C-alpha cells in the first residue's frame, strides 16, 4: 500500500496547537493548562509504547499475550473511570463498578475471529473500550453529582412514599442521556460533519473508501452497543448502590 | 399509635418515644440538638438502630414507601423535583380544599415552583404530605416562614387532623406556639430526649 509517511517534524508542528491552547488557558486563567499538558504527554508516551508492543505482538500472535494485553487495557480503563469521578463510591465499589460494567459491555459485541489474532482483536477492543469508558464515566459522574445536588428533591419523593425507582428516575435518565450523548452525536454527525478517525486512517493507508465505510459502520454498531450496555449496567448499578432495601438515599456510600 | 424503642443513630439517642392517636406533641431543642435526625429516623430515611412500631406493627414488616406514607415527614425546607406545583401532588382534587384552607390561590397548580415564595412553598409541602392521609405527621418547623394569619390557618388545620385521630410531632422554637398546639412538650438535648418542664 502507498501512503504518505509522517516525519517527526510534522508531529512537532502539530503539537504547537496544543501548546497554543495551554498558553491560552494560562492567559485566561482557566486552570486547564496543567491537565492538558499532562494528558498530551501521556498520550504521546502511551501511544509510542503501544506502537512498540503491537509490533512485537503481531509478530508472535499468541493467545496468551493478546489476552494479557487486553486485560491490562481493561484494568487501565477501569482506573481511568474511577480517576475521573468527582465523587467516588466507597471501598471496592469505586473501582469495580466501572470495570465490571465495562467487562459486561465487552462480552456482548466483541467477537473477533480468530479472537486471539492481535491485529483484529486489540484495535477493535481499544476503540470500543475508549468509547465505553467515556460513556460510563460520564454516566456515573452525572448520577453521583445529580443525586448530591438534587438530594432534597429525591428525599422529598422518598418521604412521600415514592419508591427508589420513581425517586431516582429523572437523575438516572439524565445520567444515561449524558453517557450516550457522545456516541449518539457522533453517529448523527458522522459522514456529514465528521469523518471518523479509523475510516480516515484506512483511506489514508490506501484502502478503498467503500470498504473503509463498511468497517466504520461495524465499529459504530459495536461502540454504540458496548457504550449503552456498559452505561446501563454502571448507572443502574450505581443507583442501586446509592439506595438500599428500605428505599433510602445512601449518599454516605460516596467518599 | 407510634412507638420508638432505643432508637439511635450517630449523635442521636437512644430515644424512647410514644405518640398516642390524636395527640400533638411539641419537640423543642437548640439547632443541632438532633430534632431533624430524630424525625428522619422515625420516617426511616436513615439507617438506625432500635425498633419503631406503628399500631403495634414492627416497621420492618412494612414496605418502606408504605411506612413513609403512613409516617410522613415534612422537612423545614421541602424538596421539589419538577417544574410546576401540580406535578408534585398525587391527587390534586384531594389537595385543593386543603390548599384553599391554608389561604393559597386555587390556581397555584400551574405555577412554577421557583415562582412561589418561601411561605407558599412551605404550605404546599405541608398539603402535599397531608393529602396522602398519613397516620403520623412529623412536622419540622412548619410555620417558620409564615405570617401570623397563615400560622393560625396551619395550626387550625393540624388541630383538625389530630381531632380526626392523627398523631403529630411538631418541632418549634416558639414556646407560645408549643403551648398553643401541643398537649405536652419534649425537649431534645445532644440527641437525648426528655419531658420539657
């Protein structure tokens, strides 16, 4: 396949955009500069490392190694979900709710064949995982902050004899909406406004656009399915954890 | 009617308390002494130790939402979860006469909750709980933001409900009010309950 090879100077030029943004944040005192630079740095280091790892994994194509890398990716995604929460669940819940929901989400859509061929399995897993992670962390964030903010309204309903399902419904709905917002938006706008990264990558690498589109549609289905499954499990699980058998609101189970 | 035995949670209790049918009991105590904790514990809104019985039936035997319909807590600052007033009522037709009795406009159902004044919201929250015909009313300073006429209307309404057999625990800082509405008063200090002098 013929494609334009990127030089390191191209990358350096593009990184100026991020630096300019960080500068802007400093000037306007938005407090984003540190986080943005840290995230950029992590992105560069992690992607470089993963490039090396994938290269050697492709050479070996061992089910064990592929599995190990997949598990590591999932565990890291779980940690990311936890780290992004303003209000975390107490104890083991803070980590296991997000991670468990993601594992559940993945058992649905991801069935590459052969599953251990890292050239298919890992990129697919990575794309679905990334989106599912964002969905779950947005959903949990909206759930916990919503319950804390609207505590009086939720407890007023409970005190009037509404069940926890009734009392939590508006906030659970808001949480699921915000979890699915990114994927719904990107499905709605894709092709008209945006060309998805994977499809663009395939086209840049010389693949027939029609073939690249087929792949992209598949991926969108998998992402939407994974994100919805994961978000529903995480948000309902979170709502269950923040209430109890006696239909009380249990914000004491947040840190 | 309502009986609590060795009820305790955090700084509250252990509290023994018994309310007879038709009895209005005033609950007094400084801010932070545990009045709200006690009312929340009676309404089963916080996990706590001890037993609570309604008409000699253990609280555990009730489905929790049914318990709270029977033992209704009206907090000092009520919560709202929808935009308009009417959405907060299960049966507006039942609520309407009570709303008028408390001097509120009969078309307040269409109001935005945010448009109602503190005093109006306080009375609406009271009607919201009463219109579900609870057996026990836990009122947390139900007249704190009201003018004198509205206070009298609320006191008359509660007296009528007690006359019909409801038990009322009424938190107030106003000793004159406590003497007016209640047949006896309890004093809560550092989470411990005592009969007031």
